[in-house]
């Protein structure tokens, strides 16, 4: 007998710190819900596999040079760090709900392997360049999603670079 996986109801008055960190990061990467869901799974995969030694959502999001909005010196860092359950920035409520859904989702709902811990957006890369870590690698095709490859490409089994700092 299998027991149905139940996601607790979302309440912006009871957002956990983990969900808040997850929402801040996905909101910084995209305002589109399906893309936010995929990015959230990448972050969850990083936490669950202890990627680069990070085992918390806060640690994964703030890991140096992993998510551009949170890089030291980023102009947007303060904006995203200031968001909380009561913030009313456009689209923020959606990001909180997507983060909640992915945080509490059953592992079998994962749209790609747990080793999928990287993505990049060609649109956000200087000159549309491919990052060194993605050169010669084939992107993963998520289940149930068809992301625009110019906006997001997801990668599995990329080796962790040395942690800086």
C-alpha cells in the first residue's frame, strides 16, 4: 500500500526559512513559474547531495559565485536578501508558492536526476557565451517541462569546483 504524499497548505504567514531562501533564489533567476520550479529543484538537489559542502538552503544560495544575484558585490543582493513572507514585490507571492511546492514535493516528482545541480541562461551570459563547466556537455531534458534553451539549460553530473573562501 502506498501512502499519498501530501504537501502542507501554503501560508505566507508561516513561511519557513528554507522555503524563504529557496524563493529568494528562484525569484532572482526568473519570474516565470515553470522555470522557477526547475531552478528550485536544482537548489534542492544541491542541498540533498551536499554539493560543495552545502547542506542548507541558505548555504547553497549564498555559496560564492553560484547564483549571480547573491555574488559578493552584486547590485541586487540586498534587494533579494530583504524579501520575506510579507514582501509585496511583483511576482514574489508566486515564487514563495513555487518554492513551497518544490520544498515539500515527493522525491519522485523530481523532473530530472538528483545529480542535476547546474543550469545557465544563455541570455544572461556575456555575449551568450557557454560557461566553461558546460562546454562539451549535453543538457538534461526535464520531465514534464520544455524550457526554452535560450533561457535555461540544465546539466547533470558536473563536478564540483573547489570552494572559494
